């Protein structure tokens, strides 16, 4: 079978022709091939998204040509989560972090399943690209910094009188620093984006949902919300915090027809940028545990978990923390 961009990295490495090509690519980038176990099940194409622009599409295309005597074989996309037509028909859903990664995949899936999406992100140009790529979908874009109240107000105003669901997905990582090293700047920014902004959006939408007698909120936590060895002090605190906010709201608002749940991703191939000046001590402590990640997921796979809980498919689920992590949390 011909190797294509949708063949997995594992298939490429196992191939007598593709293996040397991919190994040479990783060696040029300084990547240790022996540490690639978590990404072996990802399609080669995913490297483009993970690189955040550092790897152009032409690199993957050239690899495919080199493995196929100069030709680009016709292919079909690899099987993945399947859309459920009409699942969000008539519903208005706010999605934060919608310009890229898990947020974009979630916004796209909801839109393709008939929902009206209020897509929020700080990156206006990428929001424009989302709307352009889904020209036939009902997407309202709202660019702004959700750590500012006026940006939250703008999202609520764009949604209008009806808000059926909220997906709090926007987030940033920290510098892997332990508590004894964490600076005020890192702590304040991570907590503001990962915990305070989602809380303030919840505070804005919950009365609207309560008045309607129904609604669903999904807060993205992390494997770092379940354990202490997945990231640094600030990120771990923020993701534990969002689980607490989720459970409290689920208890308080369940009787009013509102479900509040969380998804805790493990490794996801989104290419989320890491801040500069990473903690040497923190990185050294975390690296052996991060290398034990069983598998890296795609953004689309996380969107499948998120939309399940947001949709009526999750009708009897409230206050749950779904570990969508390939089994990392049971290790």
C-alpha cells in the first residue's frame, strides 16, 4: 500500500522506503526518534498543524513524493470521528479558543452539525479564516481578550437572548515552574486565562440558561487537573480549579436543567506554543512522566468528546470529568 500524508507516522517508520525519509526529517529537527511512541498513531499530515507554521505543507508533500517515485498518490482522508447531522440544529453555542486547535475543531463540528456558533478568540485573523472556510455555516466571530470584561460582554451580546451551550476551551500553558519558582507574571496570566475567564463567562451565561430552564456548559480541564506531574504549578492549579468550578456549578444548577461537565485532555497534537524561559528544574522533573503519555490525540478527537457532553447525547451526565487522554490517567 502506498504511503500517503494520511498514513500514520508509525507506518512510515516501519516502511523500508518511508522509514529512512522520516527518520532523516526528525533528525534534522533534533527530535529523538526513540521518544515518538505517543505520536505513532497520528497521520504524517498532523506534523504540519503541530509545527504551528514551522513546517510547511510542501515538506510533507515532498516526503510523499519521495516515497512514491515522485508521484502524489490519490488518497482518502483517514477515518476519524463522524459528524451527526442536525445534532445542534436550532442551538446557539459559544466556543472560546475557536481560532485554532481543539477550539476550532469543536466550533467546526458544532457548525457542521447545524448549530449557530459564537466563535471567540484573541486571534482575529484566524477567526476570519474559520468563517471563510465554513462559508455556509452560521458562525459569528468575536475577537477579543477574554481576561477583559468588555470582551466577555461582547460575546454575550453577539449570542443574543438564547444561549444553549458554552464551551470554555481557550487556554495557555505555563513555564513548567514549581511553586518555589513561579513568578507573579506567569501565575497571574495563566490563572486569568485558564480559570478566571471561563468562570466569568459561566457567570454571564448561567442566568440566561436558568431562565430558559436548560443549558450545557463544558469546561476544558487537562490531565494536569487530575495529577501533579503533567505540567507546572500555575497550569496545574488552574486546571484543578476549573474542575472545582465545574463540580460546584453542576451541583448548584442541576435542578434548573443545566448540565456542567469537563473534559480532561491528555496529549493533543495542537502545537500549543510554550512560553520562553522554561523552568530547567520543572522540565527535568516532568519529562520522564510526559514521555509516558500512551498516545497523542488529534483536536478532532477531543472535539468528539466535547460535543458529546454539550449535546443532548449527554442528557443524563452532570458534574462529570471525562478523561479524554488515551488512558494516561490510569497509569
